C-alpha cells in the first residue's frame, strides 16, 4: 500500500511524520507490527506478590494491581514458542503467565476467567535477554498480547488487536480495501490541532508515565487486521526514556504501550 503523508508541522519540540499502514498477522509479529488495543491502567496497592524471594528484585517488589484476584485461567505453551525449557534464571511458564495476567488486568480490566494464555519463550539472544510472550483471545475479534523480560518480568509491550465491541472477524477478499478506506478516512479526519496536548494529558492523567515528558513525536497512522485504526506517537521523558503509544482515532483510548529504550543524554 502506498505511503500517505501530510505536511510537516512542529508541535511540542517534534515534527509530524508520514502515515503508513501496518497490519497484524499473528502472534509471531508481536514485536514487528505496530497495532494495538484500548486499555487503562489501574492503581497499585503496596501488596507484594507471592514470588519466591530468590527471584529478581523487580518481581519481588512488584505490586498487585488494585482489585486484582487471580483468575481461573490456563497457561499453555504456544506451538510457535522457540523453547519449552526456560533457563534456571528465567521465569517459569506459570510465573510469566501470572505477570501477564496482572498486566492485562491493569491495562485492560480483563480478569481472564476460563481463558487460555498461550505462552511463547525465547532464550537469550544477541539482545542479551530472554523474553516471554503471552496472548489470549477474549473473543475471535479481540486479542490481547503481552511481552515481558524473561528474567525480570519487566513489561516491554502490551497491546491488542480488534476490540471488545467487534462482532465478527474480518476475513474476506475485501479486507485490504476496507482497511484502505478506513485509513483514508482517518487521514482526512485527523488534525494536529491540540493533538499533542491531548496525548500528553491522556498519558499523564492515566499514569502511564510518572516523570515529566520532554517531547512527543507523531509517527504514523495504522490499521490492524480488523480494520481498527489508531495513531502512534513516540514519547521521550526528561530522563531520556523512550516509549511508543498508539491511541484510538479520537485519542481517548490506549491501543499500544511499548517501552522502546533508554536513550543516551
């Protein structure tokens, strides 16, 4: 699909970049795709988890989201996992699944009762860290995905495709045409007027970032396999941490939260 662009404009220290379409294909595309889902963060109580003290400090000190009660979910290995034998220093299948379940509750409010979490594990690679991925299909048109550090349990990314109000999955020859039409409409209706202020207010109000924001940069518009459209922004904090947020068309719902990296000052 052809790349769609708008005129550049400086807002909050950064410029407006071009549009591009990216669609979700499957669980293996969690890192590579830029599509995601509506969510909200809950507050946290200072209640320790039940993880063994021998686990890394992040897990020991992690706190259970307010109102969270462990659901009756099932955690199984995905057929796409690279390994079914986590190293001794990494989280077990059940530990990783429980962290993912808590993050899903915190961001989306889903309790996962009677749901199945498909877990994928990747040993340490050139990035020098192992990873766990979890995905769960709330409905055929609403899938949640979580990526965490395999050793520490720290959240790397959480997102979803589709949405809770979609009745059917799009799976017809006209899918590309429908996505193109939705993108065209989104481009025409989207304006940068007050957009950055709305994004900053949303992020800080919901508590996604606690420290001051240094800059926000618009990245692109995208649509997932269900023709759900969102807008993506990169956010840099005063300490040079870089996050990527995808918000709904009206900038009122979080669709993707991605911890990219910590930049050099």
